[in-house]
């Protein structure tokens, strides 16, 4: 009976609680008029939100500081404390963006805190990591302000007031560090469509009684460069600080170690990161500038985030009590074609070589390779066609070199005979050897001259491939990036000077150069007789046949696979050309007959040969006189 009584009480309690809940729900249900009013309010808020412009300054509104806070800020910043009391005194950023570049500029410091080069990826294709030249506080732009009330302030620590507008299709962002309503230091950024280059200006207004204008302000630009490529050692080798000074002269800091320098009348400063670069240009030349580069890569085999830390210190001079500098920023590829089109000597940032080497790259190799690669073929095929063209052009030089070696080879028995005959009289031996060369119509230097002519081509190409931005992340056969190494196997250990991976194109290039040297060096060793008192060049050359390919294998293992591909194809073609010359063009029996015929002809002695003969005869006469005494 007791259990039934409890069940009944529970039911009654449940009914009472349910009734109370239903009554509360009914009492809190909005009426039809309230629902209508809420809907109207939401519609107004939606319309207001949609009415806002697409590009606005992202800034958090803050309430003005009270009297106590204002006094504290002014005690610290003086007149510039005014800027800290404005609603813009936050860490908010403003983004300006076009088709190729995205920039974010912070209210604090007024400088770029994010620079993303659109359309490119870090390290390798499909990495889904954008190339960001600036991010995560790796860069700063700071002006030291010396005030009339003896304060030293830094703009990077103070807040600018941003204003974003447009001029036609250009986005214009002005940021003002204010000391009062009409007293300010202003940065002005103008980003144009499809441009990596943006206008940048620094000017002041009404600061004559706030800032000490009797001496220049110190501007410091700093950038800690992020690694963007697959090979850290290769990228770091070409990451350097470049600057132009004194009406077109250019120079750079040593990329291999920490270094410093300074210059006068500086027109641009570039923090170059191998295949991407940041450049500050000025219309009004900086009277002086100091540069510093710190190498951050201690071990090139270890994975790292940064490569270099660059710093430039620049004094900004006042004119009539105000600053007014019209400048430019460039954030984008280290592409020769893009930089050269600006017609501001920026092509010097791309390391194409000095003197004749740079001339060959600028006016021959870059236009020719651009024409070939523009045919719509893969860049690997373009390199092969480019190599074939270069070897065809150089084939007459190869022919002259081989012909000279063949002639010397034919004369070798006679030269050996002269060496034995006059082994006790080196001067006489030299005279007779020169006579033999003259009668046979052979120039012993003819074999060296073609090789010297090829040296500018060799060095120019060595500079050409690392500088070709178009090869970046372009694949060919097993190589996924022709601007970096073509690893086919990752070693479980590290080999000094070689690395921890195996690249195939350097192996192929080393094999090709081995057979090429086997052909050329062997014939050259046979053509050159051993001179008394001199080392046996034949033995040295035989050693070089094996040493040179090994050196090339180690040297190119971490280099651009496009360069190794070129040398593999080039040496293979040269071997083919020399086989054709040897078997079908140059015949040793015909050369021997021609030399014998030349000996029978009277040949006029040249001025140089006559002079050399007279000098040798004088030396012989002096030697004979000394013996008599």
C-alpha cells in the first residue's frame, strides 16, 4: 500500500511541474508584434552590412583614453602620444592586393607585415605553401625620431592611422603617425594592377616644432629571409644583398659569410633570395647607406627556416624642415625579363656574370633560350635544343682544336728525335724545335686558343642556368624541378661535399665528360713531347681523366639539374662531333703528307718568329762567351 501511495504522489508532482513549465514557455513567447519588430531590425542590420565598401581598413575601434591614460602616454611619447589616443591605435592590418601580389600593412609601425607573391609555391609544386617574402614578423621598417624635447622614439613601436582609397584602378593606402590633427609623418603605398612594383612615399607635415630637423632621421630596413627552394645550400649560395650607387655602379655583399659595406649616392637596395627578391628604390638618392648581411645557415645539410638576415641603415635628410622621399618597393621574382623591363638597372640584381660573360648571357643566351622555350615545348626539351645550337655554333672551334692536336701528334716522333739529339743543349733544342714548327706550318699554341675561346661560353652558361627563373619547378623526365637537384635516391647518411642524396643528371654528365676527356686528353698527351726538366704532362692528363669527372659529380650533385642536363647533352654531342671529325674529316696520313710538303716550301719568316730566333741566338752567343771566360 505504501509503494502505491508514493507512485500517486510522484504523478501529481510531475503534472504540477509540467504545468508550471508550460506556463513559463507561454509567458516568454514573443507576440506577433514583437516578432515583426525583430525581423525589421535584422533586415536593417543586413542592409547596413551589405552597404559597406568591399575594401576597408580592418581596425578595431577603441574608446578614447581617459585623462590619466592620456597624460601617461604623452609623458612617454610627447606630442606623438596623440597617435596613441586615436581609435586606430591597435595591431589591425590593411590588405591591398592585385593579381600577382598581396600585401598587408600594420597600423603599428605602418610597414608591410605580410608580402605574398601569388601563383608560386614554396619548395616544390603542389606543396600548397605560398611564397611569402614577409610573414611572422621577419621584417621591419623603422625610423628613429629625435624630438625637440630630447626623446628618442621608434616608428615601428607607434601607431599609424590608415586610410584606404582608390585612384582609378590603383589602390592607395596612406598611414599617418600623428603628433596632432595636422602634424604627422606619412607613409603612402600605391599598388597598381598586375604589378610587383608599388609606389612608396615618406613625407612629413608640421613636425618642425616636434622633431629635431637639424640632422637626418635614421631609417632601418631589416629582412630575415625565408627559405623558399628545395636545396638550402643552392639557394643560400645565391641569396645576397645587392645595391646600386654613384650613377649606375653596382656591388654586393659576400653571400658565403657575414659581411658589411657602405656606399654613397645609393639609388636602390635589393635583398635578393635567389629566385625572389625585395627591392627598395628611391628617386632622391640616399646620400649614404650602410649594409649588413648575416649568414644564418650554419649547416647546409640541416633543414632550416631562414637563410640570411639583411639590414640597411639609411639617413633621410630634411629639406626646408620636412621629409619628402618618393620611392618604390618591389616584391616578386628575380626574373631578368621582368626586372629589365623597369629600365632602372635592376637586371644587375640577377647574377649573369661580369664583363663579356654577362654580355653573352644578356644579348645571346637569354634571347635565344627565350625564343626556343616560347615554342610551347617543355623546358627540358628547350635546354636540349639550346645545347645543340650552342655546340653547332662552337663546332668550328672544336674542329680547329682537334686538327691542331692531330698535327702535333704527327710531328711527335721528329720532336722526340730533336730532344734526344740536343738533350745537352736546351737552347739549341728549342731553336730546332721552333724551326721544325715553322717549316711544317704548325702552331703549337693553336690547340690552346680554341679552348680559351670556349672559356667565356663555359662560364656564361655556368651563370646562366642558376639565374633562369623560368626553370623553377619545371619538370623533365625524373627531375621535378630543373632549377634544383634531381634526386633519385635518398642516402641514409651524409657524404661530405656530396650530400645525402643521389642526383642522376650529374652522374650522366660525369660519364660523358670522362669519355670526352679520354678522347681529347689522350690525343693531346700523345701530341705534346715531354720537355726536359718539366713534369710529364702525359701522366698528369691521365690522372685528370679520372679526377675531373669525380670532381664534377661532387660539385653538381646539389646544383640545378638543368645545368647538369646541359653538360650531359653538350659533352655527348661534342663526342659525336669529334668522332665524325676523326673518322671522316681529319686523316693523319693526309696531315703527314701535307706537313712534309710544307717542309719543302720556302716560307717567309714572320716578325715574331724572327725576333724569337734572334733572342735565342743572342742567348746562345752569351752562353758561349761565358764558357770561354
